[in-house]
C-alpha cells in the first residue's frame, strides 16, 4: 500500500504544480487607459488557474519608445520577457526574435479571428503573434454641444472645422473660453503616423507607400490633406495637441474641454465612466471624409501577443497567450474596456453590443480599416519616422506640406532602393 501511495503522490506531482515547481512568467502590459488593469486581471486569472505566477512589465505609452525598448531586449537575447505585446505593424520588424506559434494553435482557433489580422501576423509562413484586440481610428463628439448649437455630426473634415467654429464662438460668448474644437494624437510618434495616414487616405492621397512598394507620398492630395490640418492649428485645433498621445487627447475630451476627438475605441468606456465629465454626452461615428469626393477611413491598429524565442518557459508562455486571446477573455476586455475583439463571432454578442453600441454600427470601419505600409518590412519604423516628422514639421509651422512631404518622399525612395524593401 505504501508503494501505491508513493506512486500516486509522484504521479500527482507531475500533474499539479507544487510551490517549488511553480514558474514565474513576465508579460508586457500596455499603459493606455484601462489596458494595464485588464491585462493584469487576465494574467492573474491564468495564474490562479494554473498555479504559476505572472509579473507585469509596464510598457511606455509612446509606442515608438516601446518598440525601441523591445528591440533592445531582443537584440540582447534577454530572458526577462516571456510574453510581449506586438503592434500590428511590428511582425515584419520582430519576426526573427519570436517563436512560431503555428504548431501550438489549431486551425479551428485561428479561423475564429479576422483572417486579415492572422495573415498580417504571418511572416514567411511563421505565425509571429496571436491577435489580441483590433483597432481603427474613430471620431468622438459632444452630442449635447452639437444639438445645443444646431450642428449635425460631420461627414467631412471641412464640415467638422465649420461646426467646431460655430460651437466655439457661441460658447465663448457664453463665457466658456476654455473649450477647443478638435484634439488628436499630434506628438511626433507612431500615433501621429496613424492619424496622418487617415488624413491622407480620406483626401485620396494614398498611404505613403502603395501595396506594390512604390513610394507615393509626394502627391497633391497628400499635400492638401496635411496643409488643411496645419491650417486648423491655433484656431480649431489647440497648439497643445502637438504634445498629445492618446491619453492627452482623451484627458482633454473627457474633462469637457473639446468638441471633437480622434481616438481609438478604448476611450468609449472611460468617457462614460462614473467620474467622467462627459458621461452620457458622447457620440461615436466613423472619421470624416476629406471633402465630398473623399472617403471615410480609419487606420488599422491593434495589438498581438507573442513569445520571444529567448523565454525560458516557452510552452507556459504560449498557454498564457492562448488564454488571453480566447473568446472569453476578449469578450471580458470588450465589455469592460471597449477593446475591439479580433474574434468575429463576438460582434453578434448582445452583452458586448449593449456595452459598446458603435461596435455594431461601425463594424465596416473596423473590418475595412486602412493599413499602414507594412510592405516596407523591417524598414517600417524608418518609413513611419520620416513621414510623421514631415507632418509634425508642417503642423508646427516649420514649412509647407509641399516641401516637407517632398523631402520625406525623396528620403523614402532612397531607402526603398527602387521599391525593393
């Protein structure tokens, strides 16, 4: 009997983690809005279920800084990170440092997600990361202020500028001189690239580099788009926007200081939280067109989860990724924090749609979002930097769009080596 009991004890030890067998994993969590809290809660739920522990590594709010930090860790072959956040434009940049998840993820599970996002995460047949949540830029507006001053939600950027001026002038006469018209991500970082790609595409000015790899930045429509927004700085758009990331814009809007805001869907839950100054006063629509002949467009965003090949706990890390990207976890994050699922079936979920009504009305915006030029592969970050610096210079009053975009266009053409990225 003693031998039998000893054998059972040994078998159980192989199945159930003991204190000595429990492993500690480190996951990078975002710091924008409710990201860190939701990520931490999900990781802790997995830890409780498995008997392991998870430590949170906070990522910078500036995604450009986050990429640099991640590249430094990977270049050093660091074992300090087991699960990493990967922006939708990073798979081609980071692929060599990450585990291929395809052997661990069934085809049935992959088919649950948007095919375009799964494909985006494939690099030379390797599944670099699993889709976690998707994004597209949207327009938030103050329903109460537009109704009060006889304005309708804008369908073009020109209408938005005009409506903002009407509201600002009327509110100023009433003593509200703190109000501004439009806020967005205007700091020279990846957020400005996302915002400005929307401007270009909405005016018919392309997406910096076309799907065949040709640099298309220097064109009249792109110049018109950037000059238009530069003309608003100091009137409809406050100069402070030039230092705003996502949270800066959200802070201004949520405090009641802005009529319109360009941001990601995550801001919805926070704008309607119990301590928000604009709770119940906010509408969300697709971003405006660049004039009557333009188009409504939102830049494709979103984040994935991947496992660095230097992790000492690869299989456990994969299990954590599978848990955090599951149907149940994506639904929880959507209901609580307005993070768009990458699992298509959730867009018919009644509880999710009740919490985020615009997920249904803007479904086409999310599935048809305009991608950034990831055809540039490992050089994407250089492309993005040249582009946003040119846009930022124009917004700051340092030259006209025609000159700034022409200079950036020339640099990108030299970088592309004839379109062969």
